[in-house]
């Protein structure tokens, strides 16, 4: 009985730690998005594509910044965070359903032209997923994820075999919970139960 009680207490502490870490990371993202809005006048655009119910968005590129190493007519968006990640316009459209990346330095721009900014300078490596390729395009891309993982290894929202990679969900084009703003949320699978942590309710919602 004592062993069972101890395991229950330890499990409860770990669950609260998962949720506390996610909330801290969400606050970090919210601050970055407010800085983004102050610079651009709007929140980062969201993705118009969700392929096979896989949550995909371009927050990584919008909040960490890109530069165009192509031409104005044929842009190639290179991540400021990882120069090996390069997406031509066709890939941005195929993967995210978007016409471009807003937070981007333009080639040949004058000194008075705004440069891309990294709005998440203190992001930890475990808050970015490894280079990922999906069925819509051959180009690798990255996304913002929670550092706590699923945390259940059976929860694999990016597909079977991609363990511990749990991306942030984001809606700014038509938010249902924060009209005029954006919906930001993460789903944690803890002991087989889905825990929703979001920016429209301070309470964790068990689904």
C-alpha cells in the first residue's frame, strides 16, 4: 500500500511539473507574439493546411525569422535559426498553404527596410522539433514544440514513429476562443488522458 501511495504521489508531482513547464513555454510564446504584433501590426499568420489531421504551422519561421536567399520573384526562405533549413515559395505553399513568410529580410533591401527579427531569442533546443518532412513536400522544415514531449510515448501527433515531438497548435485567422486575437494550445497525453493547456482557459481541460 505504501509503495502504491508513493507512486501515486510521485506521478501527481510529475504531471503538475509537465503542465507547469508547458504554461511557462506558452507565456514565452505569447510574449514573442506580442513583440511580433508590435513590429508588424498583426499576429503571425497561421497555416491553412492540416494534412491528415497532423498539426502543422509556420510559427517557427515567423517568430525566429527568415531571410530571402532567392529573388523577390522566386523567394527561398532560409531560417535565421538554422541556415540548413531553406524553403522555396512552392514548399511554403505546399506545406503551410501560405504565399510567403512575413518575418523575412529581403535581398537587396536598403538600410531603412525592416530586417527579420528573432522574437524568441531564449528558445531552448528541445522546444524545436528536428528537421521534419511530411508527405506534401520533399523539403525539411521545423516547428515549435513543447519540451515535455507527449509525454506518453504512444501520443505521436506528427505520425507513427515520431516519438516525443508535440507541436503547438495555433489559429490566428479564425480563432473561436479569442476573437480578434489568436488561439494557442497544446495537448498532453498523460496516463492515456488528453490534457488541454490553452490560452483561453487557465484551467487544464481533460478530454
